[in-house]
C-alpha cells in the first residue's frame, strides 16, 4: 500500500515536472538563460579576438618590427607580404574552410542551413582575420567578429541539441552580440542583427535573443576593454539650420563615394577574374600586398584597421592634398583586398573613408568659397554616411557612430546624411548590397528560403556541343541513321543558315515507319516538332522553366542576341547533374527552385 502511494506520488511529480518544462513560460525562461550565456561567451570571444588582433598588430607595427628584426625602415613592405603569403597558403590547403569571407555567409547559413555553421570554419576565419588585419591590411574586424559570434551561437545550439528554429535564432543573435562587444556598441549590435543578419525582418523570433545577448556581450566586453575603440573628438560646432543644404550635399557625396567604391570592386573583379582569368589566391594577394607594402612606407596611416587614423584626421594632422591622396588610396586598397581574398570587413574602413571625405570636403568648401564649415562636424557625419552607403545599413551606421563617439550633439545631421547616402546607393544598385550579393548567389531574399539555385549558372556553362543535327531537306532514310547514332535520342533540324527549326525524336518517326509508302517521300522538314530555343548567355533556371512548361528533354542553344545559329544543346539530364553538383558545393539540401516551388530529385 505504501509502495503504491509512493509510486503514485513519484508519477504525479514527474507529470508536474514534464508539464512545467514543456510550458511556454519555461521555454521562454530557458531561451533567456541561453541568450545570456551566448552574450557572455560572445563577449569573452570578442575580448580574446581584440587581444590577439592588437597583439599581432603591435608586433608587426613597422617601427617596432624593424627595430626587433634589426632591418631598415624601408623594408617594412615585407610585413603585409608576409601576412598575404600566410593567408594564401592556408587558403590553398583549406579551400573549403576559406570560402565565404563576407557577412553574407552568416545570412546564407541561417536561410539555407538552419543556422548550422561548422565550428572548424569559425576557428579558421577567427585566426585568418587576425593574420590579415594584424599584418596591415586595411580591413575591419566586424565581418570576422560576426562570423565568430554566429559560429559560437551555432556551436552552442548544436551542443545543446536545440531544434532548427532555435539554432537559427542563436546563430543570428551571436552575430549581433559579437558586433556589440567588438565596438562597445550594444544598440548598433542589435540594429546590425536586424538590418543585416535578419534582413530587416522585425517580426523574426530572434529579436529577443539578439537584444539580450548583445547587451550582455557589451557588458562583458566593457568590463575589460574600457573605451578601447571610443573615438575621441575635439570641440566642434554641430552646425545650424543654415548648414542644412551642405548636410544634404554631404549625404549625396557619401552616396557617390560609396558607388565609386562599388565600381572599383566590380571593375577590379572583372579585370582580374574574368579578363585575366586569375583565381589563384597567391597570384591575387601577393602582388597586391607588395604594392600596398611599398605605399605604406610613405603613407603609414593606411596600415591596419585605421582607428589611429580617425584620431589624426579630426585633430587636423593632415592637410587637404594629403587627405585626398589617403582617401583615394584607402578606397582603392580596401576594395582590392576584399576582392583578392583578404579576411576582414568594410565597417571600420568605411568609417576611415568617411571621416577623410567629410573633413576634406569641409576644408575644400571653406577654401574655395570662403565658408566657415566645421571640418570635424562634417567628418563625423560623413563616417555614418559612407558606412551606411557601402554596407546598406542606415540605422546601424547612425547608432555605431553615435555610440563610438559618445556624443549626441551631431545626431540630427548624422541621421540625415546616413539616410541620404543609403537612398543614393540603393536607388542606383536597385537594392541593398547584401540583397544583391545573395541574388548573385541565386537567393531571393524577398521570398524567404526560396532559392533559384540554377540562376547561378549560365547555359554556356553546361550546354553540350556534341549534338546531332540534320538539314531541313534531309531524306528520311538518312535521318534514321543520324537519329539512331545520336547521344540523346533526338536530332535538331536546322535551315541552311544553321538556325534551329525544331526537334525530331524517336517518337516522331513511329507513324512514318509504319507506312512503307511514305518513307521515300518524307524529309526531315516534314516531321520535326517546333521547339523554343535558349540563348547561350541566359540563366539555366529560365531554360528549365521552358522545358517544364513544354515537356521537353532537350533545347537548342543559339548565340547571343543578334545571332540565330545553333551552337549547342541543353539537356534536362545535364541540368540535374549541375544542380546536384551545386548542392554538394554548398553543403546543403535546403535549396528550392523559386519558379517550380519544389525540390529537384
């Protein structure tokens, strides 16, 4: 009897426990605890990252390095070359881990792999960015920090065996927490998570975890790195209503500077990769770092992240010609390093470019028109403008500049310039920089988790040039021989100019074979089935739509607009092979073709 009562009580307690831990309140409490843990770990990770990065930078600082190695100061060009050689080497031996250097890799992990990020990739990018930035490359720490934070969030979710929804949540929250800790800017960290990682999805379930982890990460970071990256600014005049037209002009100028930056990146990529066909990391990075090394022997302010340069600019250490030269060199080398495979981000470089642009613009206006614009004010607001324009993050830019300076007086012109610059860039680019990068990868961010993967490749990439064709006038008997010898069980009928008219398959000749009387009279032009054609430069996804709609297994391929001559054929089987290969390369099974709304199998 006692044993029965005891078992009943135990069973009742278990029922109460299970009911409690499965309740909504308990789940929220659990997520709050995990978000706090993530903030602590991300904050500690940021401290370690900053400590190692600062230590590496100090070791390779030209003055100290030349003294330590007892070499001539003119030999400091070997510092960035040494860093580039190491990065190129490890990228060569670990090609999978070195892929996806930008923040878009975090977005893709959340959209396509439920937030799953291999921990080995997190460690690799953590160390590679320290080497890249520590040896002088003019890149910023935010992309590596975001990847580190998201990797920590993903690893924690994997370790605790959380479901896919929670894994996506903590991967996103980790990225924002790391940004918060790196810049000592918790509000900017939250907005970064919203604008970049969550793609401005304010209804996303990750918001609570993002806010909690960002605040906690900042508290942990500040406890060790007190004012580490705060921008110290001299006294300045925040301006008045009379300066409003100049603030508008500054916003437009920041947007134009951002577009020039994009143009440099695009042109460099086209020349290096498409025209010259250079894809090897050694060939891209080493010559660039060698040129950069020679430049820093004269313009040392280009070395590293550039926080020291920001202080020099606002204190008036550079005259107008020097500022203009540094501005151009900075934009050029940041764009090229990002293209060449350097590990780092564009937030800090955008701040440096912005402060130079704003200060130089005010000096130029004062000199040319006898105005009395405060260069410090324009330098500060241009930081937000260029950061907003280059990265399509107006809210993050406003809060990051405000939090790193700790000054509220210039917040109104800062907001105006940041928004104006953002509008200029998205108007020209027809979307944000992250949306465009994802679209280039075949990801339509306007339709969550729907991916036009085959939009990544062109018809020319997978078409077959070994095809069978016959002239319109070909007799039926000759046609049979060609058809039986064809690889695809189909032949393309062409006119005398090589233009494809249609397809003949084995099914099309059944009726003719049954009628012996017609065999000697029929030519290829009598029995072909008309078909659409696809151009060599079109996306494969568009060709697949055509095939599905018309129930085709093969499509003739013609040249670019203006030419109608056949150059190959595209087969359904080849499309499936290419699709499966892309799935393996992206290490995911989450892809969906937007136009079909279903998976290919």
